[in-house]
């Protein structure tokens, strides 16, 4: 077929906003608080573990669903954190990042004509995965101020074609978190039907102010029908390693692995050995991660109060939303471009996370998973707005 006659399977998809803003930041030598990656190194023990694994010869294909040592470590950690031990052999799959796990889960269970409910704003990889599977994303908006879900609206969106509900806690981009009441509401919504759940929990250990992460794995009624996706990159400051995993009941895992084996087949072998050792020998890292990032959040928020940007509450995750209404009436994409080009600070607009952005919303997302020097440099520029 001539290229000119090629029909795109993702006609609405272009370059992601994260790539666009990072490129713009590089072009204008801006402080990059846009794309969500730390600018400080992973734990030294993890790096040394990776080197040891490579020198020990762990450089070839791993088992398709993850090396046994890592799957056992994940099971141990899951039991320690959530009181549930998944099946090491039939309930855990190691993936090349959380994005692969999300695509695999959607492709495994969504058929042509199925509907998938997503809560807006939502991460930008959700809808393309749904469309590639032949499904339709049904967007239900979160509260535009608090980013809390309206479960009555979700219930109203359910039809006989609904196959999957996707949730994300702590939430990207807002940092909002689901609580126990929300989890009970989800269970009530799904009770008595065959709708599945995909719970994106990549920021599971980055929670603040003594709050508890309400994983779907804590709730027997939910974990029996859920894909729960996690990310080592977020937890261990190594997003470029692209290692994550999915916990699901054996029947769902079997379908998930059918897609995974023909997508990536397996994941970076030496990193799997390094993570297995790190989880077993240094659980304090993930246990203390919330406190580590809370100190960053609190310091950054205090600095923002000295600018014209109004910081919103951040219960979890490593992003800070700010209301820029006192600075500009530009829409969010134009504002973020202007801020990058004219004032040297790159941020992320919220509108790309929506199917239909709220009218008049003036919010931008800043990443505080950065060194103090990076955040200080950004604040110095933001004070001049």
C-alpha cells in the first residue's frame, strides 16, 4: 500500500507533551521540572548490584515472566506492605516498565467494541493502549479542584460493553489519592458483573503526612479481578532502566503473559538481579521513600509560596500542581511554552491529560523529584514572574 493511503491506528497521537517540553527546555536552557524523572542517582547499592550481575554473567535473556529471585522478592514485599502474598510462579510478571504492563493488560482483555472507563485527567498512555486493542475509552472527569472521583458518575458510565475500569493512585498529574472509602466504592461498582480493574500504582511508596496507600491488593474482592501495576523506576530513582511489574490472579496473569511474551518477551536481566538483592537487603529504601520526598515537597511548597504561583495540596507522588491565574490568562499549553522560553522553567500543562479539559482551568504540573540545586534554580526564576 502506498504510504499516502496508510490509515493510522492512532490518528490522534503525536509527540507526547513530555518529549515536547523536554526538547523545548533543552533548546532554551531551561530548568526542566517537566518530565517526571529524578536528576539524582539511584541508590549506590543498586548500582553496585547491577555491576555485579553483569560481571557474574547475567547478560542474556531472562525467563519471560521474570527471574525467580525477583518474583520471590516482589511477593515478599507485597506481603510485607499489603498483607497479601501473590503466587510467585503464576501471579507476578516482570515487565519493561509500567507502560508496557499497562499496554499488555489492556491488550490481554479488551476486545473490539469493548469500553474502558478512565478517570480524567489520566496518564497519556492509557487511551492509545485502549484504541490499539480496538476498544473505546470512556472518560469520566475527576473533580477539577480536588481530583476526587465521582463514583455515581462512574456508575452512570457503565454499560453492557464496559470491560475494564482504570484507576491511578497516587494520581498523576495531581498527586491525589484514593482512600479506603474509594476502594469500597470501587468494589461496590464491580460487584455482580464481570468488569475488570487495572490499578496503576507506580507511586505507591511516595505518600505523605502519615497516609496509607490503598492498594487494590489489600482488598480480596478487588485483587481477584485486578491487574496491579508497579514501577521500580519510580521507587529507585532509575526511570531509564525501564523495569516494572504486574501482580494479577493466575487466570489474568496467563492472558497477560500471552501479550507480554510477544511484546518484549523479557526484561533487562542484570537489573532484575540487582532489584532482587536490593528489595531483600534494603527494605528501608522503599519504607522511607515517602519521608524522603515529603521533605522535598514541603521545602518546594514553602518556596513556591514566595511566588505568584499557588501550590495545590499534594498527598502523594512527586508532582506539584500550581495555579498560575495570578500570573497569566494564557491557556495551559501556551503558558507552559511561555514559561519555558521567556523565563527558563519547563513545566507540563494539564490539558493533554484530558479528553475535554475543564474550561478556564489554569494549572501546570511541576516535578519536585529533583536535587535542591535544581529546585532552587527554578524558584529563583519563578520569583521574577
